[in-house]
């Protein structure tokens, strides 16, 4: 989508009104913003953060940890699928002999 086709979507994150210019679907952007907002308030409510900056940094670290763990799960699952596909290919080759 061209720059002129981007839309501006209002969101509220950590009590801050923001407008996000994007070509993504508005509901997707709102869902991402709600997730980030919830993560920040989760940190604030756990009394881990004494400042807004620290709360945002800790929330970002938590989200990054989630991302890395999901990437690792995806890698393991991809390897399993690849191995199973190779095994099925071998078995099919044996049948055709």
C-alpha cells in the first residue's frame, strides 16, 4: 500500500493517546496496542516498575522473551515436520520399489 493509502488509527497505550499510521487492519493494530497496554500495566501492578520508563522497558523485555520462546518452539516444530516429511518420503520410496 502506498504511503498515501495508509490510515491513521487512534490507540491508547499506558494512558497515552496515539495515532498509528499504517496499512494494517485497524482491528489488528488495536489488538496489538491492547496487548502492549496490558503488558505494561501487568508490570506496573506487580510493583516491579517505579517509573513509566522502567515499566515500558520491563514490558518490552517480557514481550521479547515471549517472542524468543515462540521462535524456539517454531524452530523445534519445523524440524519435527521436516524430519517426519523425510521419513514419509523414505517410506513412500520403499513402497514404490
